[in-house]
C-alpha cells in the first residue's frame, strides 16, 4: 500500500509541474475559415434546380401513392359498385 501511495504522489507532482495545454485555435484560423467559406464556388443554378426537381418528383410520387391508397375502393370497384350507377347518356337517349 505504501508503495502505491508514493508512486501516486510522484505522478501528482509531475502532473502539477507540466505546462498548461494551449487549447486555443492557431493564429489566423478564423480568418482562413471565413476566407474559404466566402471564396468557395457557388453551385450552378442548374444543379440547384436539378436537386429540387428530383425532390419534388419524390414528393409527387408519395402524394400519388397516398391518394391511390385513400381511393382504393374507387380503383378496385367490382360489379356491386356499378349496379347503383346509371348512364345519363343512355337515359336521355331512351327518353327521347
């Protein structure tokens, strides 16, 4: 136990004598970052339009699938749905 305590005290005194670490950024770091940000080439209008058009295509596809799912009965309607419906053109022609 005494051996551990003496080694621990040696480590603590050595750690206290070490110079403080410099955690700051190097000189001119902020200026370099700002220069890179403002100096970067802007994306072409064509690339931006292409990116947004692809996203709009995905949104339109999702909305189409959602509307088809909401109206599934109208798409998959069978004979029982058509029994209550009448053709207005045939009614007008048969009454004349």
